[in-house]
């Protein structure tokens, strides 16, 4: 069985489903799971992590991205 790796944490189910749709349109299977404090995690198979991160970055508006300090 392929291990799943978390690639995103969404604030709510709607946001997580939007990320899941982005990943699926890029050909990557994505699973949703419960996170901490009502957040929702988005995980993909370990072999798809790089592609998933690229797809999320490419399909997300720059203003939506959280920059590193």
C-alpha cells in the first residue's frame, strides 16, 4: 500500500475540496482527512508529492499563498 503524505492543510471542507479538485484535474489522487482545530488535511500518495505541490502552486492565486517569514 502506498503511504499518503500531507501536502496542504485547509481551513474548512470547502477549501480542502477545492484543493482536491485542483489535484485531481492535474491527475493526482488526493484524500481528505481531519486536521487539528477543525482544519482539513489534503494528502497524496508519496510518489506524487512533488507534482501535487507544483499543481497547487500553479493553480493558486499568489495572494492566496502564505509566504515564509
